């Protein structure tokens, strides 16, 4: 990863932080796209100190707000900076409500935010090929038996928000597959992955008893970053695209998550939802 430019969303904490730390250690130029500037800068300074790599910087990004996404993308594009790897890592779980862009909060942040960011940066990523787009999904997509488009702009309704989170992670996988198909032959490859059940801040909005129960079977964020790092940097997967990974192995997602017609429909829905 020496001299590769890597943009990572949600890189100030959890698996995003350890992904940024390891890639910085490997010599990459890291751009940490985070919602809170102060926390992002503190994480940046820690990575610089630990790795000795000072090509680690931050940009402000709120994935729930299309205006913030556009501003972040414009800031990066204005610099004429290549993007060799985009890691769509940031995630929201356990929260309830609607994003500033008008979507259920998990779907709006985890899918629509990353869809909008990827679309805005895609020409630059293609210019930088060979390049990779890595999207952190989850095995939580297995909890979903149906994708109801009419629900995606409604407030969170399920008791523990698990269904909405699963829908957002299903969308991540469908998006990565469809993006891979659309980018065939461009030198840009796509990857979706389950990082493991992580003891990270992604569940900070969930009820306390849920967090305590989940933490009994959770792995550390450092362990959880392994599959992201594998997809972002391993030569073994350099020519693979549109696949789903778990524990650094290709896995088969559910039939719903493998449905090409649904992936195409989600793409059209997401495209129509972007600001003109």
C-alpha cells in the first residue's frame, strides 16, 4: 500500500481506526472522513504518532446529509488527489429516526450516504485505477426476508432496530455487487464484507442491555479490521469483484442479497434519490 491514497469513512473509532492505523503503517496516504472534526483529528494524531506516517489527514463527513457529502467530495476533488481505495466503513446501528436527507437513519447513513459518496468520487477513482471500493456490510443481512422500498423513508419502527440495520447491510451487499458489474473492465474492483460482530461504537445508540448481551460474543475492533484490510490490500483478491467476504474468505450471501434484479432496482431507487 506504499503511496496509495486511501479514503476511509468513520475512521476515528472501531474497525475504521484500526484499518487506518494498519494501512498507514504500510505506507499509505490516509484520508479519514469523519463526522466530528475534533475526534477525527485526535485519532489522526494518534496514528501519526504510532506509525511515524504523517500523510494521515481528516475531512468532515456526515453520511446522513447529502450537503455534507457533496462538500466533502468537492473538497477532495478540488485537490486533484488520486483515490486508489475507498473504504465505506462508517456505520450506524441502534439509532432511531430520519436522516437530514430524509431516510430511515440506518439505511440513510449506511447505504444512501455511501452510495452518494461513491457516486461523487467515482470518476476520480476510475482515473486512479487500479483501484478498489470496499464496503463494510454485515451478516445481519441474513435477518431480512424482504426489501420494502416504501419503508426506507419511514422512521425506525422495529423494537431493537435490528430489521432496519439488516436492511441497510443488505443494501450494502447489493450495491457492491451492482457496482462491480457496472465497473467491469475499468480496473476498479468492489468488495463487500462481514467484519465479525464487533465491540465498537457502532452500537452506542442501542439500549444498554442489548450492548451488554452482544459484547459477550463480540471480537475486538482490531480483529474485526482483518477482513477489511484483506479486501483493501491483498494481492489474492486483486482481480475479484462484486463478491462478499467473511473471515478473509469468499462467502455466499443470502439469495435476497444475490438477487441481481433487486440490486438493479435498488440502484435505480438510490440514483433517483440523489440531489439533482
